[in-house]
C-alpha cells in the first residue's frame, strides 16, 4: 500500500477514536445529569407532599375550633 493510503487510514482512525472518546464523555455527562434530575424530582415531590393544601385538614380544624367560636360569639 502506498504511504498516502496508510496516512489516510491513520488519520481517519485518529478522527474516529477522538470522536468515540467525545461521545463517551457525552454519555457519561448525560448519565450524571439523569441521576441528578431523578434526585431533584424526588426532592420536589417530597416538598409537595409536605406542603399540601389547607382544604385537606380544614374540616377537622374547624370542628376542633367550634367551641372557641361559640364562646367568642357569646361574649
């Protein structure tokens, strides 16, 4: 094989290897981002669960405060 063919094979091999390493780094970064987003989503869901709306517990609070309301109305 002529020297130009060897040079072409070596250069193309280097280009393919560098591209492969770059793609591997992209894959690793995307996996890291995916795990970070999964953790963040879990945290947001925990915050949403702990800060639920008032109407869920409002009837029991109103029932517990009825004697206080009755007393205040009588004053």
